[in-house]
C-alpha cells in the first residue's frame, strides 16, 4: 500500500561506506547524536585537511566522491531522526549504472538503478526511515 505522507529519497552510493574513514571518524559520523552542525563541521575539517594535504593522517579516505556520499547518508539519518514519523527519509545506491556518469561502463540499466529510489518514494507510511538501501533492501553502511 502506497503511503500518503511525504518522502525524502537521497541518492547516495556504496562509495559512501563508513569503512573509508578511521574508526574514530566512523563512530562520530554514525553516532545517533550527530547533528547537522557537527556534520557540517566534520565536512569542513575534511576540506581543510585535504587542502593542507593531511587528510590521510587525519583519518579521512582518499575519495572526495566517497566522502560526499558518506555525508549524504549521515545527513539522511539526521533528517530521519528530526522528522520522526512525520516523513519517511532514506538514502539509496542505484548501483553501477550504464549512464554518462560512468562513461557507459556500468553493467546496470538506468531503469533498474532507479528501482531503489522508486521503492523508497512509494513506501507505506509505516515503512522504514533513516536507512541506506542497495539492491532493493536495507544495506549495511
């Protein structure tokens, strides 16, 4: 049954995995107490550390893209907590799709990649919220 309440579906990526950063940063970024301000501060620190060439020593990964998607997933979880039952808020990975972004090297047709987002947009009003989805199911982050 399709829900009637609002939905927010953020497109992230499996590249946004927590394992790309140090255990300390993993703990901070996945904390149930993480706020928007703290997340913004962490991302600003990454920018400063990367600009200074010390991002590896500070526990950050090597991929700007990966970190941006990690931030999208963390932000999704924050918004889901803020909204509670008023809105379903989730993030998803479409997979490695055959699109311009992948120079058409992806093995998944775009329509198949879109299925995750469509499923989340049509969740029932009591469906999951604050989750990261991949291959049509909740995925570990």
